[in-house]
């Protein structure tokens, strides 16, 4: 998605070979026009997947997810994230390890919001090691529903979450796939070097 | 806002005289069409306030806030909530006590996202004691910016946050104002008893 790539190039800050800061438009401050375009793009890429509901995880997934839900005309539910949950009835939970924060969180969704006949589109802002995506897929599976696909705003394609999920047979659509953050520079997977003839 | 009141009456669950559960459409599962209408309503109520940015707080404020931002064509920033923050440069922080969870959270916004010439519209899903709203107002004031108004999806008008904020001279627009949750029944402030002639 060109508008997103351009925004990453102009406003993203490469903090290290693995960390890209996009807090000016995606995960702290948010650009609503870009969020709407992202929602429309996800909706278009999954329009034939029979999606009945969007699932995301607080907090940065919510804006792209609500825009996608609006375009696909389905409801959205977001998983809550807690360090530890007191036991509560009616919740489906999964564990998610954050490599960035070096801590394990429990994520949860009220079981009444995912039915067995649901086809769920999972939306998230980032995909790196895939921990959050696997946790959300686990919740969908525990509910007996089907994962209809995964939509990611920015995929760090140099980490292997995307590869693992695709190998499991789930369709993953990432709007920007980053090949490398080396030398302080963002290179996208699509940036094929020009072949000289 | 009639569509919201109707949704509260059909889908809201009164858990006690002070607690209304709206997790089917506002703060766990979200209805994207209603969120869009809420955003349009906030935008219309504050269209002459010279708003330059929307400020909300994770997580349930994000969807109504991004829809409002889209309609007003300004950016949105959400405050992060943590039990305790390690000292970090570049953050404006405030303390918010949650009566529901009986704990104090620190909320924070990167200082680069609020400038002195900003006129901020604060959006949140609930207003009861006003703790979150006061925390967000505190952040705006610490940044040297101006609070242009506060937009609330559901105000518990029987608690005094709204009254306190209005007395301080800030315009508060609540799309549904609940007078009472007594006897398991939602009564709105607008529900004037019919006067017999």
C-alpha cells in the first residue's frame, strides 16, 4: 500500500536494526485519513473471505480494525491485555509473550462475542515474531470459530511470524512488508533492485 | 443522540444502581456504524470550537475518537495507561484514580504531540467521577495547550464529574446522559415526565 509506505518513509524513525518507531501516525498519534484508507484496503483484500467479525487487540489495533469493520459492515471485538487476570467466567484467554517488553501477558475475549459459525478477520498494527497473532488465532480456535485471515499494517518480514502463519495455511495480508531496517534505512520487500538488461 | 440511547436501552445491561454494561457495542465489542455516527455527532457539536487535535485514552476511547478525528480532519492521540511508568523523557503524565478498579494509574502522552497552540477536544467513552477527564485536561494544561471541549459517549449524570467540569467553564457534550440506573432501568436526563394538562 503506497500511501502507507510513503508515510513510513517520511515519518517513521528507525531506532535500531529491529525497531521502527511509527508513533506519529499509527500507535500513539493516529492519522485518521490513513486509518480509513487502511481499513478500506483490508476490506478489499478480504472481501471474498466471508468475514463475519473483526478481532484485534488493544490498543493500537483498534483504529485500523474499526475502519475495516465499518467497510466490511461487521462488528469488531478487541482482546484485552493484562499482566495477570483474576479468574473470570465467560472469558476465552491465551498467553502472549512480548519480546519487546520481555513479559508475558494474558489476552482475553468474552466468549459470547465469538460463535462457532464466525469467520474472523484478525487485524493488528505490527507482525514480527507473531506472538500476538498466534494468541488471537488461539482464541478464535478455542471458540470453535474459523480464522478467515490476518491483516497486518506493518510486517517485519525479516522476523519469522508471517512465515510461520502462512505455512500454517492462513492468509496473511500485510500492507507494508519491511525487508530490512539496516543502516537506519527502511527497505520494503517490494523494493526489488532494478535488473540491468 | 437517539440511536445511542436506543442501543443502550436494547443492548445495555444494568448491573447495579451505578454500573451499566455496554460491552456489546462500546467497550469490548464495537459497532462500527454507531461509532461513525458518534464521531459525526461529536464533530458537529464541536465544529465551531477551532479544534486542532483529538485526545483520548486507551482503549475504549480510541474508536469514537478516530471517527471524530476523521470527520474534523485532525489527528488523534491517545494517552497510555500504566500502573507505574519507568521515568521516561519526553512524556507528559498525570495520575488517574479508578473508582471501579480501586487503583491509581499513570497516564501519559508524548509531549511532541501537544503544542502550545493546540485546541484539544477530549473524547472518552464514559464520564462518571471525571477522573480520566481531569487527568486528560491536566495533560493538555501541562502542555500549555487549550481544552476546546470534552465529548463523552455516555455520562452518568448522577455522579458529579460532568457537573465539576462544566463548573470549571469547559464545554462538555455527552451523547447519552443517564439520570438513573435504579431498579434495573436506564432513565435518561432527557426523559422528562409527561406533564398532564
